[in-house]
C-alpha cells in the first residue's frame, strides 16, 4: 500500500525538474511506481528526467514501456519527437539529417492532430536541423501568428517565440524575447537548461546561426554548481563574521544554483548556511558514518557547531555518504569523500550544461597533506577546473582533536576500483560443457585482463565468478566494457542454459584494505566496499555493466568523456545489503 498520493509524488517530481535536479525527479517518479502508483504524468516526468540527463535510449525504452505514445496529451505525445531528436544529436554526422527529419515528422504529427505551439516549434527546429529550411520557416511563421505566442504568458511560450524568431533569422528579436523569457517567474533552472541545450544544438548543426545563438546561450545557461571545502576551526564569533562576509561576497559573484560538500565545523558549515539562506540547493556528502564524522570533524570545534551541523543537515536537499563505514583512522576517507562530492558537482553541472566552481577557504601557507583543503584544491586544479580561494583570516585551528586511531600492523588502505562478474545460467550447464566454459568464457576474461595487466592489481576466479581490483576508475571502465563486448556472444556449446546465459558485471570505486593473504600466499584486497561490489552484481541485468554513484562520480571527476554513466535509479542490493543509486555504464557512441 502506497504511503503517498499520486499528486504528492508528482509535485516532488515536477519540483525537481523545475530545479534541474533530474536524479531526484526520476527517483520521485519511479519510487511512486514502485509503490504501485500508476499515473502517466509520473511516467512522463521519469522519461523527461532521463532525457534531460542525456540518456535518450533509456528514456525511449521507458517511453515505450509505459505506453505514453498512446496518451491523449500533447506533451506526452511530443516526447517521442524529443527522444528522436536526442538520438539524432548523438548519432554520427552522416546519419543526423535523416534522424532529425524523423524527429520533425513525429512532432509534426502531434501538431497536425492536437495543435499547440510546443510540438510546432520543435517540428520547425528539427526540420531546420534536417536541412528542410522552407518547412522550418513556414512553421515558424505559423507559430508567430499563434494567439498564445503573439502575446506570450510564461517561460515556455515566450521562449518559443524567441526560437521562432531565431529560425527566421531575426537575431535581435530573438534575443529581446529570450531576455523576457528568462525573466519569467516560471523560468526555473531545469527549463532554462533544456532551452540552452536546444540553442547549443542549433549552433552546432547550423554554423550560420552560431553568432545569433551565442548571446542566447549566455542568457540561458544555468548558474554554476559549487563544490565547497575549507579549514575546520574553533568557534569564534568575530572571526566567523569576517569570514562569512568573504564567503557571501564570492557567492554573490558566483550566484550558484547548488552546492556540494561536507559539514565539518568551521568553513563547511559557514558556506552551507550561506547557501541555505540564499535559497540554493544544498547537497551534503559525508565521507563516512555520520556519528563518527560528527565526533571527528564537528564536535572538536565546539558544541555550537553541532547544533549548526544538525540545522544544515535538516535543510539539505540530499544527504549522502561516500561510504557508510565507520572511521578507522584512515585520512584517505576524507579525500575519498571530497572526491565523490566533487564528481557529483561536476555531474550536476554537466546535466545543466553549465560549469562547476570550487570554493575553497584556504590559508596560503597550508601545505598539501594526505587529506584536507589543500589536497582538494590541488586535485581540482589538476583537472583544469576553476577555483575561488578565500583567505580565512584569524581563525583558530589549534583546537583539541580526537585521539588518533592506529591502523593495524601489516595492512594499508587504498582507494581502487573493484570488479565483480558472474555468468548467469552457469548452474544450468551440463558437466560435459564445463571445459568449454573454462576455455571460452574464463579464457576470454583472462585475455582481456592480460591486455591491461599493468593496471590490474589483483584477479581471482572461482566457478563462474570473477573478482578483480584495478588501479583507477578510468582503467576499470575500459576493462569492464571490453569484457562486456568480448562476452556478448555466447559459444554455441553453452546453449544448454536456454537463452538465460550472460555475464553480469558490477564495478565500484572505494577505499579498501590491502594485506598479505596467508592462504593465497600473495597480497589481497578486502573490506566493506569489496562486499558491497559483490552485492551489486546479482542485481545487474544480464549483459549489462552496473556501477555505483561513487564510481560514476569518480569518472566525472576525471572529466572522462569516453564512457557514459546512465542513471537507472535506486536498486535493492542482494542479501539485504541496502539500497544504492546505480548507473549503467556504456561506451559513448555505442
């Protein structure tokens, strides 16, 4: 029995779409479906969220599955054209005209039957992108004569009028009208990001429109996303007031739409409070267990910080954990938590077609340590991202910290990528074909791993299962996608599993132990994150590669564009191991 009404779920989904938080919109819609709520408006929100994240194929699959193509609604029917347009954008250059023409026909079909300026303007734009200039001009002129567009009300109608002027080559009228659209009360981050992407697409396909489009993009581009980091310090009203003024000045200049970071005493909480006061989204990413984080990073600065920590946590849009393990004296957990938060900020910026800025409160003489603000700044700058530095002034960093926790002898901690895979249908194989499995399946896996031997730190197999540890997420992404491709065709001799055969592959990035394994007689890797990765593989669909949000964030942090991470929702892990936000991994262009 559902605990929420369709209207409640729809309000949450639409609010998230308006804010540009497409992950939250998808989760709101799909969680309602999981509770048994059936509402096409929620299906529409879920498909639109996937589309705005750039996952056109997953969106089209869900569009067909939910039956939106037969709905009696202009927006729902028009969504097919939107998805075909997205597929055309992602296609090879030679294929684009045909695919844009198909998208235009889909929009035009809706416009012919239902009317409405939304399918009309999209039919016109996709016609123009397909090279059908005369048809695009005819539709644009029709739109400008539509009573709803002559004197438009609201963002979408006003932006439609601006786009029609652009198609007809009237750059001045287009800019003036789009400026009015951006000032509308309903001009949320999500709608502006969608129109901004439309403008970018027009400029990329039609170079003669690029000069007219450039000012429109700058007008519509959503505000930056902020990743914040800074020194911890003890309570002091005077020094806090000075630093808060400096933080506010930077945020006034940046005007961010959202902020990502932790909530340590001092700088973190000051930035978070400022973000909350100005109505920005706050996304808190804690590096490990909340209670341990408070003991390590909040309480030492004074009791007042704990109250402020709780206030910020309650006001945050989301609270997530880089890992839910307890603190074990490993400073790398702080660096890992910051890295995940940075990656999530970059992912959000990418969804919105904007950029991410690091806001760092850092003393100039503070050297780079294994973990801390200087480490965060160095990592961010290595990847050519923008940093805004703030001098913290006279803060007290010499407060009493918790006693250090000694790591056990003979072990160390590292953050690496872990791969688990198994062969669904293995139990159905007859004894005579098991040697074929060993030679063809395990042999193929071995060949792929051998190609990347310098990056594979550990490998093991038992039965049909694989466990491997890889140095970093980019190498791991390449390996698992090569495995997926190499194992996509099952040898005929293994057909006894009646079409149920196939590899399931999971990959995660996190902090794990390394130590000598007395049984194996070699170094081994183990820990909570290894177990977590193993629990993902059984719930991965056959033939797919599923990754954790942490892994997706680490790929985003590396600014790696060869691989796509496609959100599939929050998934219950095997053996009651909790629920995680999961992504499907693909090679871009596949």
